[in-house]
C-alpha cells in the first residue's frame, strides 16, 4: 500500500534546512515545521548553506529565491553541480509575483516550490512527497545494486564452469593424441579411442542443463553436476 503522507514518527527523523536571509521568516518557518513534527535548522544566506552542507546532510532544503549576494537560483546551481548534493531535495520558496522565478527554479533543478504566504498544510504535503520520492529512489538503487551483484556472481560461476569443462576436454584430447602416438608403431595395439567414441554429447547435454539453470537464477541440480564431473573424470582416466 502506497502511503500518501509520512507519519509523525517518520517526520521526527527528518531534518529540514531553511535558507532565508530574513530572520523573521526563518523563525516562523522553523516554528511551523516543528509544529508539524519535523526537525528544523536554518541559515541566513546561500553561502552559509553551501558551507553547512560540507559538514551536515539534511534530508530536504527549503530555499528562498530572493536573497542578497547569492540568490536561490545560484545556490541551486551549486547544489546540482556537486555530486555530494546533486540529489538533495530542494523546495524553492517564492513570492506569488515571482512567476518567472518559479519557472527558472524548476529549470535549474528545484524539485518543487511553494509561494508566500505559505500554506503550511500544502508545504507539509510537498515535503512528504519529496521525501517519499527520495526513499523510493534509494530503494531502487539498492535493489539494482543487489541485482548487479547477483548477475556478477552468476557470471563468475558460469565462467568457472566453462573454463573447467574446456580444461577437461583439452586434457582428454591431449591424452588421446599421446595414446595415438604410442599405438602408431604397433599393429597389435588396440585402436585408440577417437572423439566419436567419447561421451562428449552427453557431457555437452548435461553442461547445457546446468548452464541454463544458472542463467535462469536457479540452483543447479547437484546430482547432475556430480554426474558431469564423473564423466569428465572418466574421460581423463580413459586417456591414461
């Protein structure tokens, strides 16, 4: 079941960074966030926010657009250019009259926006939505990493099996050639076995069954692997 919002217990684990040059705005916004059960911290400039992010990683940022020296768009561009903060969720805070700023913020990489005066119920919903998206993306990355590891291990097993089979066949062929040389000078010697006499078709069939099982992500039949090993040993022993 997909949750439409976070629980209060979930929100108590969330750190929201507020970036605004106006002390009154920071105070009101942090107070409202805490009433909605989030943890909140604030800084008074874009420069201070970037410096803080070198030491602390909040879960989400509320970034004011209109600030002196470095406005919200400039801060956002720094965030998206840094691998350490490229995926940090950012909600841009703009005035209703700053429509172009909202468009510019979204194009620069903002995840969402709210307008002043802020509707705090709407803000809570948007914060929850961004955090859920972030959590889903993190889960997907972990799932993909686990799948990549599984595929890698399967490929290693297949490579080992194929290498072992090739080695066994090469050794058998070497023994066949040596036996043929020994028998070449004596008409009384029994005719050496040829490849046609060897159970290579049976070996190939059993190997393909094991190979397909591994490719499909199934556990290979151990009895079948044992039979394959015995056939290979038989080939080697026959060549002695």
